C-alpha cells in the first residue's frame, strides 16, 4: 500500500487523482500545511523541500522501498510503475512530458501567485492589495489557458487522443479558474475539457479526499506559516 503524504491542495490532488485512476491502494498521512506539519523533521526526510504531496512506495524498484517528492516526479513514477496514462509510443511520452513540464513550470506557479495576490494578500495585516502583481499574474494565467485552449482545439486530451498524467497534473489548478479571475467564454475547448475531466469518477474521488479540511488560510497563524509572516 502506497503511503501518501497529502493536504487537499491542487498539487495534492494530482497524486490522489492518479492513485484513484490507477486503482492503487494507498494510505493517507495528512500534512496540515496551515499548522506547519511540512516542516517536521520526519516529513523532511521524505520531502526535503517541505512541500506536499510526497509518497513512499514500499514496493519500489527491485522490490525495495522508495520515497518520491515533487508532484510531477510522482506522476511519472506511478505511470511507469503501472504502465498506464503515459501513452503507448515514445512520441506519446514526449507529448505527455512536454505538457507535464508546462504545468509544473507555468500553470502551477502562475496560478498559485494569482491566488496569493488576488485572494490572500488583500487579507493580510496590513492588507497588501497590489494592482501590479494582481494584473500580472491574472494576465499570465489567462495567457496560459489560451495556450491550452488552442491545444485542446486539436486534441481531445492535453497530450493527444489519450488521457494521461498531463491531464491529471493540470486539472487541479485549472478547475479553480474562477478564483484566478478567468473567463471561459473565449476558451470553449478548455471549458469542454474541464467538464470532461470533472465528470471522471477517479477525478471526483481524488478531489474529494479530505475535502472538508480545505481552508482559506485567512487566519494570521496560517498566514504566518505559509507566507513567512
């Protein structure tokens, strides 16, 4: 049984969705990022960058246990382990990895900053309601979703005509488009894909994992832990 170190965040959903889609049994260890669990020395042995998610697979390569941190690396590991959701050819795998890296280097960081400056920064004490970063990250997220919309105009899924870990990696952040102050009227293919992904039982189950614990981090203690204040 895979050990999943998790909190209900867009990055955490990537791995909970993958585990559900792949039918892999797992045990969840909650890492409450608002309370600082991510800085526990035992967790840092698994995830040295003090971020969720992370996993420990007791049946890793050659049957020996292995820990994996970074959501993209976890998705690639699980896809190789199961032989699923990575495409069938080398060209498929190249496409999957391109769009997985696109998410890791673009959508995740930019959407995360958009959430911070649009939602959290104005609630800080004192408030940090800053027009430039709000506009900067809102616009960059919109640009990225435009890139994705154009890709999905030609492909059913992100990497091609097959469902992959690239879709799993992008959906969590993309599903929060309203909080990033985006619109879908000019992105019909993106909207189609969001609806198609959201209807998948594996996506629904992964998203529902401890969903009741998802908070808005508006209290000063959580903000102090998360934002170094």
